[in-house]
C-alpha cells in the first residue's frame, strides 16, 4: 500500500474549486458582467436566475452520480468541463450573439458545478475517516469562502482594472474568464495527480440507492407541518433573492439613472471582498449565538438582523452618498446581517431534515432553498426598471414580511441547536 495522501494536499483546493463556478455562474459575477455588457436589468435578473436551476434539481440526479462512475471520476470530469465552459464563454463574449450563447454555456457550467458539489461532498466522506472529517470541516468551509472572495472580489476587480486599461469591456471580461478557465485546467491536472483513490469510492452496482431516494422523497412530504416548513424555506429570502440581483446595477449605474456610480473595480473590492468578509463574520457569530440560545429563541432576532439592514439600500437610493466609505460600510453591514440571519435558516433546514433519511431530506430542502432564490430573482429586474431603484428597495423590505408571518406556525424543539 502506498503512502496516504495528506488531506491538506487536496481538501483546500477541492473546496476552493467548488466555490468558483457557483460564484461565476449563479451569483453577482454574472450579474455584474451582463450589466457591464449593456444588458438590461430585466433581462439580466431573469436569465441569470435561470442559472440557479441545476441547484434546484440537484437532489433529483444525485443518486445517479453513485451508479455512474466514481466520485473521483466525476470531480475530474466536471472540473475539465467547467474549464472548457468558462473558456467558451470568454470566446463568445465579443460576438454579436453573446447573450444567448454565453447563457447556454453558463447553464452547462452550472450543471457541472452542481454535479461537482455532489461528487466532492461524497468523496470527502469516502476519503476521510470520521476524525479527519471533523478536523477538516472548518478548513473546507474556509476555502469555500476564500473562493467567494476570489470569484466576487478579485476576478471582478481584475475585470474592472482591464476595463480602465483597455477601454474595451467585452475584452476585459473575456480575459477575466480565460484566467478562471486556466485556473480550472490547473485544478484538473493537479487533482488528477493528487486526489487519493479510496477503495470505498466505486461505482454502485445495484439500484437500491435510487429506490431509497424515492422512498425518502415520499417520506419527506409526509412530515408533519411540511407545507408550513416549505413555505418558510421559499419565503425566508424573498427580499434578499431580489436584492442580490439588483445590488450590482444599483451600485454601478450613474447617478442620473438612480445608481451610485462606483466603478467595476471598486465594486469588486466593496461587495466582492469586504462584503464577503462581513458575510463570513456574520455567519460565524450567528453560529455562536444559536449555540447559546438554541434555534427556537434565536430565529426571530436573527431574522430581524438579516432583514432590517435592507433599509440601508432605501437610504442610499434616496440619499445617493458619494463617499466611498459610507457605501462600503452600508454594504458590509447589510452583508453581515445576511450572514448572521442565514445561519438560522441553514440550521432550520437541518432541523426539518431530521429522521431516517436526513441526508436525502436535507438535499431536498436545499433544492427548495435554491428555488426560493431563483423564482423571485427572475422578476427583480422588471420590477426595478418599472418602478425605479427607490421604490424597488422599498418593495424588497416589504417582501421580508411574509416569513415573519409564518414564524409563529413553525414547530421547533426548545433545545435544538443549543450547546449543552
């Protein structure tokens, strides 16, 4: 038997690779790129929301990853395809048909990314023993967050620098995407050499896991009060799902269009770097808060922390601050609140997933979570363009109310989430 590969050699890079395509395809990177390329807010919000679909339906094809090839094979295959896909988007951006073609390719990238999530998480459990899994759970989370800083911050910053240097927006985003593509080709080559080959990572030869999935799917919808639980999942981020699609256009549009007029480069630093760091700190403190109070007692104040900071965008839409530090503090505070409140949401998903099929049930919950981001986000651009930034942000604040109305109907055990 050969020498065992240290988890330090592959866990950080694997989870760094997991985050990048999600950030590029499904979050603020794609929104910023299409906005800079002259696509309207209506079209940008609608089409980029569709890119969420692979994460919505991910629970339905996850069993097939088990019966077709190994987890290691899927990791390498999807990393190679993601690299090819990002390079393909880079080449079509300067063309006259870039919108349709780039969206189609990004959807394939998103599908590969969601599949990579499934295979990477499964491989993590197969390649590490329980003690190692516990040790490295914080490491994988940290490097996933670092990938968000790179994807939302450094890559957008690079595109902004290139915009200023070349005065050619399509070329700037093409180069930026080529950098990301090269990074994924490096991931593919590196992981092909370094990923271990655990004996337990093998193709499943029977179809019991698929039948078990369908059994778990049926049992999920038989849970007591499941309708209230699913409505809460779908509505918890109703405001945030729309805010996330319009933040980049608002911060970058000139004052005469109602925006704050910051550059792409500054946006990468403010939202993609400082904002992500604030989001991360909020998430950490949220976990500590829940461990002291328990989910039942902490969920209401954490929802307030998540939703009240949306008022900052109402104030900025009316006040149009020009001071970069005021804008930065406002964005950071809103992202901190989002991270703090989102922790309670994730723990509620775990709570709702309890039972015999908790892994499958959690996957179903995350699918509904993605659906709750996808559907409202599709209409966010249309609402903003018809009613303006000021009224749009007021609307976002109104959209935070339904989840509060549902909160009294949730049945949560008193001690769940509380550290004894």
